[in-house]
C-alpha cells in the first residue's frame, strides 16, 4: 500500500522489491549500505538497524537509485556441473 503526496509515492519494502525484482535481503543490504535511501516510520525514526519500524522508500529515491548505477541485477547462478564438459568424465569410466 503506497501513499501519494506532493513528493510522489511512498513505497513499502514489498513494492520496491516487486519493482527491482530482488530478494528482501538484497533490498535491505542496499538500504543498510546507504546505496538506497529509505525512511522508517514512527518513533525515533528507527535509526537503529534492527529497529522493528517498517521502512518506506520514496519513488523518486528508487528511480534515482536505479539510474545512478548503484543498482545492478544479480548475476544468474550457473547450474551445478554446467561448466563441466559432457562425456569426458573420467570417474564414469
């Protein structure tokens, strides 16, 4: 559920994950490292990393993050054994 203001949309973590197509852990790592700006709602602003306050991300900050080059798509993982040549396995002889 996003919130619309004069400054644009305020996105939830799940909305940002859907846009970026990354895992929760990857998005939080971008936030913790300072690459992606995010705010915490309520209380002391949730300045502590392990605060239970939910993060929100301004749509403009997400667009800036994507365009800045700080965001790269994760490399696709190779399947196990994909780099081995077929039929040349000594152990099968």
